[in-house]
C-alpha cells in the first residue's frame, strides 16, 4: 500500500526576541515585531520565556548590552521617552 507524501510547510521567518533591562532595572523581553513581551523577575526567567517563544531557534534570542535599555513602550503603542 502506498502512502501519500505530505508537503512540507514553508519555513516561517525567524522572529527575534530581545532581552534586556528597562530604566527601572526590570528584566524585559520584546519581540522585533512588538507583538509579544513582558517583564520578568530575573534575566534567567526572561531568557527562558524568549527561548520558549522561539522554540529554541538558534540566534533568535538576543541579549542587549548592559548599557542599553529595553522598553516595553512599543508593545503598548507608546513612544519611548527621549
């Protein structure tokens, strides 16, 4: 008996997630499309969330430099303060 060959789904474009601290020192995660994110109690928790959201795709989670700040304002349609 012959089996049908299932066509592969086209690969989805990689959605990068950024991990960093906001101006108050809270650990934050935000995706590059500004659709998903949150505030976390530790860097480990933030990275864990980002890895789960990206199915551990290599290169999908980017940790920001300590000197950079990562705001969640774009998630809520607010402009970052200058």
